[in-house]
């Protein structure tokens, strides 16, 4: 058996995923740009963490020469006190240690993760390294190095403050007793046919599986797995009992009010509309109505002063303003990707928003959170920004509170579910017609925009970002109009 550390971790999450990776890799889904960006971030954070222990020797990765990497590492342990990417193999398991530091006559392992904390899944990752490396070197302690979200950049990066190191020696040693059994189990799996392992919460816990499409190919949509406000373990328990469709759920599950509405409207193909509740909601809105949406990014390694790891930094907004006479105007902001966007965005936002009237957002806690963050960062604008939060109303409320429910929501109340259900045949309102189709993609694209050298490519990306954010607020205008039409027509 030949396993890398990542393959061992894949097998712990799901032995079937490991079998498919080894035997039927052709069934895997290619990683999208977001996942590739995550990999890149991990490499950047790992490289930066090496500077915590400067002067070490690095073992270069050579895909076709694993034995050469192992031999080089063995030589370096005789002369070096710090080794980066040291390579070892024991019983067919190959691992590379991010950082090895000599501590007296033994060595400490430092595993670097581009996360904000130590997670449970990280400990078996270090444990398999301890198991393999411990056959070759005396080991002392094991540490997980992660980013410190309390750190705020001021001037040059302070690496000692940027990173935190959590000792996990005791947990890693406790894992050793089970590793041999785990490896034997995985060896038996790989020696046989495709394992018959049912889908479950493990499919995306702790990592997204490359074979989701293959394993879920027979799951109908919608199914019991789409029931809202139902624990994941319960969903899969029902599914494996043969309670699969909405009809099955209606017959065999004690549905709560929301789930019953979800199921019944879907099966009966009918809308649920509480006209009085919608009308009451609309009475709270004041013209001019400011439909506002932010886009933000999160840098693992902060680029700007006043920025911390994984803190939301707004770089863009779209604002549609609907006046009482029916006039609609659009204002927008997209930052210069080479500078900290927050000051210019704040000043422009305060100019663009009307002095009076409701500010409507979809899932308003996000927009309010962005504004509160700006208020904390810019004391000179704090009072003006905080005053905005009292004017907010949430356009998600009529749907989340079941004033309006469409069978095509399938238990989701996000704007990406609401909009196509309400306007299924309007190409202007179809996110699929855009180059950037989600906030997650926008969040990944903008931080890399300053790395794009071709001016035409850069302009195209900026136009795509503008088009996406513009649709978010135009969608709110249209959704508002739909609700207003119901209230006026039926009240």
C-alpha cells in the first residue's frame, strides 16, 4: 500500500473516497477556481510560516523522486537544526512535515494550517506524521500553527503576532494507538471492489469530496435532504430508511410548520401568500428606498494596515434608489485593487445614500456588520455610519417568515433561490448569464485582481464584478415590486 498523508486523511473521512481516488480518479470533479485559490492560500501561508524558524534547509518537492527526497531529508537531519518539507516514509505511508525543529536530541513537528484556529480534523493530520517520522527520528513535541485573528497589521508584518502555535502533543500521541488499525482497514478497502458506503454528513465533513457527483448521482431533487431546519443526521437517517421524496416525508415524518409548508406547496404546486403580513411589512418602509449590497474579501495574510486575517474588507457596493414617484437610479463603487478600499468606499457610500428613507438589504446582518466594521475603523465617520444601521430593513424577512412561499424555494430563502422562483423567465435577472455568478467567486476574484497584468483582462474582470453586484440590488428592486404588487392588488 502506498499512501500520502492527504490520502490517509481522505480515507479517514470516507474509505470509498480513497478507493475512488486510487482506482477511479476519472470520476472526480475537477477543482473549481475557488478551491484552487484555497490551495494557493495554503501554500502562501505555509511559506510565510517558515520565516518563524529562519535559516532552515528545504527539501524540494520532486514528484518522480520520492526516494531522493527521503534520502536528502535523512542527510539534512545530520547537519541542520531546521528542515522545511522534510520527507519520510514508513510502511508505505509518505509524509512531508511543514517544519521540523531540533530541540535538544529530539525534534519538534510544526504543521501549518491557513485557518483561524486549530480544528479537530488537524490532529489526525499531525498524528500520521508523528507515526511515520517517529520511526526515523526521536520526537519531542507537536504543534499546529495557524493564523491569529486577533492580530491587526500596522506597518510590516509581525510574524510572531500573525501566527499562533498550539501544542497538540498529547492529542497526537493518543491517536497513535489507532493508526495501525486505520491503515490495515484502508489496505483492506483498497484490496477489494468499490466500497458500499452510503452518503451522509461525512461527504462534506471535514473536506469537500471530489466524488460528490458520482456518489449522489441517484439522489432526486428535491428530496428529504432538502428539508429546511432539519438536522443533517436526521435527514440522512430518513433517506436511508427509504423516506426519500417529499411525498414520503409527508407520509412518514412529523413535519414542523415550515417543513409542512415546504412540502405541501411543492407537491400541490401552489403559492403560499399572507397578504396581510406582507402589507404590514411594507408599511414599515420609507421612501426613498436604498437597496444596498456589499461585496467583501478576506485575506489570510493581511495586506493593509488595520486589517487582520480573514476579516471582512468591503471593496464594492451596488445601490439602487427607488423614489416615491417611481424613478429608479443606480449608484455603485468598485475599489482600486492596488489600495486599501475602505476609506474611499466609506466616503462614497455616505455621499451616495440618501439622507432619509429605508435602507433595504437581503439578509441585513451582513450589510450592518460591514458598516459597523467601517465605523470601528474610521472614528471620524463612526457616528454617521452607526446612524445608518437604524434605517435598515431586511428584504429576506417576508420569505424567511413565510409571508410569501414559492414551491421552488425548496426550503431556501437566499436571494439566489427567491429570485429565479419569482422571475423564472427573465434573462436580465438570471445570474447564470453572468461571468461572476456568486459572492464567493467575487470574494476570490478581487484579491487577485492586482496580480493581473493584462489591462484588457483586468477591465473585463472589473466589469464582471460590477455586473454581478448590480444584479444583486436590481434583484431586490424587482422582488420589492413583486411584494408591493401583491399588497396593493389583494389587500
